[in-house]
C-alpha cells in the first residue's frame, strides 16, 4: 500500500504523531516554520539576537577562566561550534566530552586537532567501559528503541557538571534544526528515571561512573544554578557542507561518513538497530530538514531514503563482541517483542504537570524549546501503540 508523504518534505504517515493539513503539509514542517519565526534563523535579525546573547555570555564570564562550555564529539556541528566560538564570537569556551568508550579513531583525532589548534581546554568524563556496556545491554534487554539515548542524557549531565565546576552560566549546543530537524514527538524518549528503571531491572553491575540525571539534578541545574543552554545555529545561518569544508581546510579535520557515524554505538543504533528491529530509519529527519531548508531537492532526498542506510564493515561484529552476544542471542534480541518508554517508569507525566514551569524555563533559555515541545505535552499513546502494531 502506498503511504501518504508530506507534500513539502519526505515525512510519511509512519512518523510518530504526524498530522497532515488540507494541503498535505505535515505538522513537523509547521513546527520548523514556528522556530524560524521565533529565532529568525539565518537572517540579520537572528544574527543580532544571538550577538546580544554573546555579549551577555562575555559579561557573565568576566574574571572567570571560561565563559561557556561546548560539548564536543568530533562531529561536524560541535567542531564548527568551537571554531565559531573562538574565531568569530570571541568567546573562551571549555570543551566538554562524554566518552562512552565507543568513539571512532577519526572522532578522537578530530577533537585533538580542533582543540589543539584553537588552544581550547578539554574536560572529559570517561565512563567505566564495563558499566557503559551494561547500560547499553540493559536497554537492549528492555526491548526499547532508545539503545543509545542514555549517551545523550549523560552528555547533558556532564555539561552541567563541568559548567558548575568552573562557575560557567552558559552551555552552547551545536544543534541545527535547519540541517537535522527535531526528532519526532513520540516513541524516542529519554529521562533519568527511565534509565534508572531499566537499569534496575536489567543491569548487572552497580552504577558508579555513569552520569545519570534524576529530576532533582535537572531542576538544580536549571532553577537553582540557572545554567542557560543556547543553540547558536537556531539564530545564525549554517551550512553543514560549508562547515565541513572549513574544518577540513583549516584543521585537517576528517569526515566520518555520515550523521551519527562518529561513534560506533550511535552508528549501530541508527544504521542497524532502528531500521532492522523497529523499521525506523531516522534519516528522514535530516533529509526532511535539508529539503525544507533548500539544501537538497525533494526527489533526491526520496531517492536517498529509498536506499538502505550505510553500515560500516564489521560494525555488527564489533557490537556483538562488545555486548558479549552469540549470533543466536543477537538474533533473538532483534526479534524479541517490542517495548517502548510507556512500558517503564519515566518522568513523562511529571514533565506534563510541570509544563507551565518549563515554559518559563524555555523562555529564559534555561531549557531548549525542543524539550518543552517534545516532553511537556500529552501524547496519544494508544495511537502510537496501534501504529507500532502495523
């Protein structure tokens, strides 16, 4: 059966919580339009709005060793963010890296090249590799889609911890909704309570070095410490291709083959686990963003999306070895009954009850607007269950 596809991007009816208007335009395109209107992305107004924030960052950082922190992965966006912070905006960043022990050599070398050339200090939190693997294994056993999502929350906690340690009040994030989109509101979810519940049920070692973030810590960082999170690429113009070219020419930075492929767990998560186990190919997110933003022709995006995701040779073998899985065990996990975040304990209902608070926090730059949009409104769980059963 043919699927309804957005008349403007390439999102189709399998995308969680998607709705089409009378012209066939999806709600995610409209969401991006709202962000464009609010942040004036890529316009002179947007640039001036961000430069005002830069002045506030410099003022807050006077007399301190650093005036902001930036998470780095060795990928395009975060590497470019460090370059712009130093070279264009005159900031004094501390680079922060959460090492989940699955980094590729290219990513590690990219971090070294960028930070060395710009003389930017690096704060690294290295989780114990057995503990890190046990967290991933727990989510594999839980049967849910968010295999690698604990990494995102751990990085967020480490960013806050580093900022607090050095008295920094601003975190710069390299996310661009123009090139990446925003993950759909629905089956992909993550919070500290979710991690704790899954790990309590399926973990085998004590959690000591994994930087989880319970609700109390989240509220401490945002309300008590008032550490702000800014996404510069929501204001200023950005081309991933041009950024990549600049990084290669000025720093000898190397491309790693695709979005999320700078880390082997992320690569497995997006290229193997999602498509093969859940029939989720999140490339539609970035491809739709590229079409909306005029970076790519819609027909070309549809053609790319029709091809299977690239899988690095030996990636599956590496995953099995790290997870301690036989071929039979691996196949059993890929074909086990599917579970989702609503099958475990989470803060989702709490976030919904606290929506007025998080609205104020988003308006104050203390949480990203994407958090407010994705986590603080009720979802049609029954509709998503039916969708997943198809």
